[in-house]
C-alpha cells in the first residue's frame, strides 16, 4: 500500500471543497472495498477524506411516500429497518445475502454502489486488465470466467458487477442523489453504472469530485411482495453466479405486475 | 464393544481429573485458554529488538531466466533497509536435486531451487527477491516496485495436455510404482459384471488459517528461527547444512502452529530467505507471508486423472481391480501422490493391477496435503464401488462386506486390527441407512432431491521415532520434554494424560515442553503419526522412571507413598529418565529403535479405518448442493482424549467436504499462474456448508500399538468425497466423476 494522507471531514462543504481542490482524493466511509483495493495497489489515493462524520445517516419517509436513505446508512442497518423490510423486502434480503455480518456493519449504501468488481484478473497485478490499466488487455476472456458477466460485456471487459444491493435498487427504480461544489443532481440507479464498452476503467457517471449523499426509493406497491434469490458456489460468503430480484403481483390467478432484475451475470446491476 | 462419541454439547473435563484416570477423559486442551485470550505467540508474533520486516517478490512467469532486476524504486521507499536479489544475496550452499525416492530423508525442502542464488525461474510464484524494511508497511509498499524482465522458456503448465506425457513412477521408500497380482486385464474382460471408469480431481491448496512465517535471528554463527514448521529437527539440520554451520547452532522453534495439514511439513522459500535476509542485514528479520504468497510460494496437492476398473461375479465377488493414476510433480521438486493406496489394501480382489504415473510440469512443486494419496484414492475407488453396486443391484455396504479380505490383499500381511465390518454395521444403524430407498431420485423434499451415500475411510499407519526425557521433581511435578509439534490437535494435552497415568500422578502436575529443536528429537508431524510415536517413547521413559523411583522408594522406606516422597526422603531434587539423547550413542539408539519399530510394524498391516455416511440435498432447479447430515464411524484404536479426537475427526470431515464441494486450484492453463491465490478465489467451505457432524468410534485398542492408539486425523478426510458423490448419485441419478461437485455439473 502506498503512503497517503488522511483527514476527517467535519461537514459536507469541507468534504466537497477538499475533493474539488486537490488531486487524487478519495472519500472513505466503511472502507470495506477501498482499503482492500489500496492494499492491492489498485487504488492509490494521495489523500483519503473520511466522511463518516457527515450527517447522511437518516432513513426518512418523504411526504409522497418516498424513502430517503442517507448514503452513510450501514448495510446492516438498512436491512434491519422495519419500513424497508415491509415495503421492500427484496432490498433487505439482497443485502443480507451479501458479504458477512462484520462487513455489512461497516459497509455503507454509497460505498456498496461504488464497489468494484472482484474479477481475479482485475486483482492480479501480473494479469492484463483494461479496467486496472487501460489498453492492457483482458485476461478474463479465455481464462477463468465462471463468475464473469455474459450481459453488457465488450471485447475489452467481462467483469461482473458484484453488488446484490444494487440489483434490488434497480428493481425498485431507486434514484441516487449526488452532490459537488457545483450543486446537486439526481441519477436513476439504472443509469448510474456504465457498461464497459471500450472504457472499462470508467464505471459510473460520477464526476471525480461528486459525493453520493442519498438513495431514494419511490413508492413501489408491488415491492411488498418481492424476493431475492442468490445462487452461488457455496452456501454463504461468495458472490452470485446468478441472482434474481423479483416482485410479483397476482390477482385472481393472473399476474398483474412483475419486475425482474438480474445480478451476477452482467457488467452492471 | 461400546461405540463412543463426543458431541460437543457436553462439557470437557478440566485439569482436575482423578489420578490414574486421565487417559480416556475429554480433558480441555491445556493451551485453549491462552489461545482464545491471545496469550499464545505464533511464529510471526515473536518480537526482537531491531526487528526488520520482509516481503517476498515473486516471479510472474512459469519458466525463464531473469535478464534484469531493477530494485532502485523499491530501495528508495523510506524505511527500506535492503532489497536482495540473485545479484546481491548472500551465497549459501546450493541445495541437492530432489530425489523422490529419498523424500522422507534429510531433503526436507519442498523444492531444489537455489532461492535468490539463481537467475532461473521454475514456477510462476517462485520468490526471486526480498525487500527488508523497518516496517511491514514500507516492505509492502516497496515490493511491487521491483521491476523484473525475463527471457521466457517453453513451459509445461496445462495438466490436461501434459498428462499424456506421464511415465511410470518408480515409487519411493514407502510406496512402489506398480503392484500386480494375477492378470487383472484378462479378468476384467472376462468378468460377469464390470465398470471401467475415469475419475479426475483438481489441484488443491492447504490454506491453513495461519499463513507461513519465519522470524530469523543470527547471533554470530548461531541461528534461531521461529518457523511455521511441522518438522523442527529436520528444518534445523537443513538450515545448518545450507548455511554451513553445525546443526547444534541452529535452533528452530514452533510452539504453536495455526494448522499445517502437510503444507508446513517441508522447508519452503520463506524459511531459507528469512535466514538469508537476516544474515545480509545483520538484524532479526520477520518474514510473514501474505495469503497470496502462501498460495504461490508453498506447495499444494497435485491434480489427478485415474482409470478405475472393477470386475466382479454376479454375486459381487471382485475378480479384478485396476487403478491407473496420473499425477504431476514440479520440475524443481514434488512427490508421488500415492492414489492407489486404498486400492491396494481395502478389498480382496482376485486379480489386481495398480500403477502410478508421473509427469513433471513447470508449476509449483506439489507436496503433502491431508491424507496424501488416500484422499484422492478413496474418492476414486469408493465411487467406483458404488457404481459397481448399482450394476449388481446390490447394497453398497453389502458389496464391501462381501469383499472384506482376511489378510492384506497386497502382500498377505495380517491385520493388527481391522474392524471395517463393525464400523459399517454400527454406522449404518446409527445413521438410519435402512431407511433409504436405493432407487436413485426416489427421495424428495419440496424442491430438494434427497440422497444418502456411504464410503470406506482408510489411512495407513506410519510410526516414527521420538526421543523423550521425563523428569520427576521432589515437589511432585513432572516435566515431559520432546520436540513434537502442536498444530492445533491438542498434542501436549494428550501426552500429559498419558504420562500422568503412566506415573500415577495427577494430570495437572504434568508439564510438557515441545516445539523446540533444543529438546529431544521428536517426530515430524505428518501421516497422523505423532500421538502413537511420542506415546511409545513417553511410556518407555515413564516405565524407566517408575523403576528408578521404586528403587529409591525401597531404599528410603517410602514404598507405597506418592512417587515424590521417595525423592524428598532421599534429598534428591529430581530424577530423570530418557529415551534417546543428544549423544552419538543416543542418536544411534534412535536409529536402532526406529529400525526395530519399523520392522516390527512391517509384520502387520495397520491402518485407521472407518465408514462415512452422508445425506445430501440437491436443488432440482439450480443444482445447489447441501449436505444435511454426516456420520463418521471409526476404527481408530483406543482414544486418549475424546474431545480432541472428535474435533480432529470433525475437522477432517470438513476438509473432505471442501474437496468435494468447492475447492480447486485455478492454475491458468495459458501461463501456469495460480489465480486462486486468495480466500476469495479458493473456496474453502464456510460454516453454512457444514452440517452437524456426528463422529463416533469403536474404541477397541490395537494390541500392537502403545495404549492401543492407532492415530487419527487424516482418516476422517478419506471417503468423504466419495460418500458425497455417491449420495449425489442417489439423489439425482447423476454420477459425477470430477471434483469439485459444482452446481453446473448437476444441472
């Protein structure tokens, strides 16, 4: 791991100004993916701005029934929330089937959205990886690709997106709120992640100085009857080979509403 | 004969067990409290003044010559003390070429690579440089900055391709390459019923919870090494020889290992390089391998391809048994994985042919991994027996019992103990085997297909030799000293129980010193040998001590009182008794004893045995495989400590479950690089994969072994993969002949 500076942002304004003004800065929340990537030399920020003191930890219901989840809400807290469990059980289940209890306690909603692939060639410094080193090639193609994507791939990258939570968010038409010194904007989660195309190293539509501040869940009545099914090579603590988020409404033996989202098989949720 | 068990829900016995009744008690391991409170120091945790921290740099080509190695950027990282490569590392005596036949001898090195003294690369992952720094952070930052260029040489890295170049193995000291009886091919062709099958297994990696680590400290020409080793004395001799110092100048300490499983049996690069680095910088060096480094710089189990053919009469009598196996070695070392061991010893087939073939490849040399040979061989043979049972429409247990041999099928030796039938009978009853509808795909629970499977467990006994010293002090305490190893099995606890009863002393008054090469020479910890090996000498030493104490008691008129009374009455502070010693005479005595024990043991066919039973569930839609129930019924002689024994057997079953369900080395066939280098890509089973494991044993002593101990650990792994594969067939009607049994194979 390369040496780095660390500062703890007291408020959102300071955090946003720091990242806008300096080179090679990254935000640190739970660190459950970023610190691993730093240990592997894949991410080498010069400065880490710790945002865990920011007031982004609420889960509140807005007047129109939207649930606004602060970006720093931990995965475990989100999965345990009574409103989430009754209105969006698929989201709670998706989170609980991912990682481990210890990781879920530390990981945040924002960080979960930004986590990077676990492709073994991405992680291996001696392997060709266009995500890690643009233009170097893709050793996953023709290699061990059991966990790789089959949807949304390109000849430059077949890495699967690993998040279970994000699959549920896509099913629910969630909206990601991001903020920078230029102001606030809102991105539907389905548009938040990019396909690899010929720039697999650019994974989201976030500008380098933008901070995820919240994820909003619109009212989705059919989501009250929703499930998450994750199939993998062992019973726990493994990424999906295939996962499905599904919501279904049936009236008088007829399917009246259905939503499906897939995980483990695509380069984005 | 009572079946005994230890379920884990009853409390263990604490140290205050009644005098003379320690053996057989489920005494809590004596290092348990220290371990869970962090008081124990593992190899990487020993601190020295002026300690430096090292990190290896690994080759990223399978075979080649280093043409350039630029350490400038690495050396410039603040805190870096030195970067050693083949250009500047201290020169030490070159290793001998590894000869498989000599494997168990003084060549305890896993490879014959002259680390950091050669520009040759023999496998992708071979250490070619080491960074030494004031902090581990600095070492970690600097290591990736070392730049290396290579001239590539052609490399043989794809087992699927290379296996056609395999040639017959010559075998080693304990296992010959070919064993024949009659004309097995002709018998197979003429058999009324037969199966002729191909079974394959992947490479595997140990991934003990504790990564390999070495702390090396020189003091003049004296070297102290804290090392994660299962062979402290052999390591001490090896380092002394390589570094050109007397063996008595090299002290190897390994009081606690966080698991070994055979992966710490040999000397791997880190041990030699740490000592080299310490010599070069004149300071103590701690080289703790990362998980990635362990998986790229220490050996694992070889892959295998096996032909297995069984011919039988219509009523199930085996007329032919053929096993032809191919495994690999590295070009810089490796060993013969004795996959046809179960085939040679389990069933009384009229005609037999077992053959081992080897192919050398440019990969990490392979090594021992729990139940080497038998883990793979039991999967192959015991699956084939199940296939034959179905061909015969016979119960798989009945088929095995029908072919129970009276003497060892290879060589005709008598069994010192063989309760295979009892293990199956007791096991079947305890498991509820009779509830099974033998028809495949006949049992279902909602979306889950249910099946049951069984297989023989088998692991031959190897007894080594141990030097032991026992001292009784006048305060009534006893000290047992022997350089054996504690890998987490409770070795010291068990020897204390044995010594306590042998001397008629309270268990809590017995102290045991081990894990240090300055102590009397203990056995390498492998092949499940340690308990019986050490017990043999502990009992002999205790008998000698008892004779001395009794003589003293008679002279002082304290006969009938507790042993220490005689010492106090005589004004003698302590009395010693030894088996073997440091003297030349003692060393010769040890060799003599080994030869004598070895020859005595050779008169018998000895093994740990058992019957494995499992119930599995396979999801009809997704192929997901879950094991719902397990029983291992074992014939492992007399059990000294039911608590530690049950833990060992359970753990061994878990190893087998991993082998069957999810573990496989992922070596990229394009370049020979181990891609399964972390716990995220090498799939050990998780808790959720493991069902309640019921283990029980017949507790009948083997009369040719000390205290009737046969020894265990590895026997619990054998037969597991076959029991699972057989249960999967029963559940689904699909026969899986390649491990691991992943869900795609069941769709």
